[in-house]
C-alpha cells in the first residue's frame, strides 16, 4: 500500500507500509516540498505519484528504512541522474543525504521512538 503525505505516518500507517517488504520500507521524498510517498514495491511508483502532484524531478530522491537495523538507506534506481549531479543509485551528495535522513526520521518517527 502506497501512502503519500506531508506529515508523519501514524503507527497504523507504518504497519500498512510494511506489508510489501517485511524488513524494509521504500520511501520517495520531495526534499523541497517535504512530501513523502512510502510503501511501494518499486521506487518509481512513488516517484510518479509525486511528479503527478507537481514535484520537480530534481527534488525527488529515493531510499528507505531497514527495519531490522533501524537505519536510513539512500539507494534507489531513481537516484541515478547525472543531470542532477548524482551518477549512482546511491544518493551521493552529503547535504542531500542529510536532508533526506532528517525528513525520513520525521516521516517515520514512530520507528525511532
């Protein structure tokens, strides 16, 4: 189940997001508008939702949360965009990584309590 919102996910929503992969929640975040789409099987599904809602491609980055380790990850095929200075699936720019992590911790804060 894909859920897109601009405020933190509730505990109940996080349980639904966890239905696709039992140990990982994929996320796509518009780091400028502070909108998160999560719970998709493929990152591009969330990317398409955000683009349809008016997000700029250059503001959308993908990753997720490893539920066993409780760590934020920065790996997604949608991140491989040399035109935006990221020639890898891994989000390479430290500033963007920090913003992505900060927003992930905000949206999924129930996981980190």
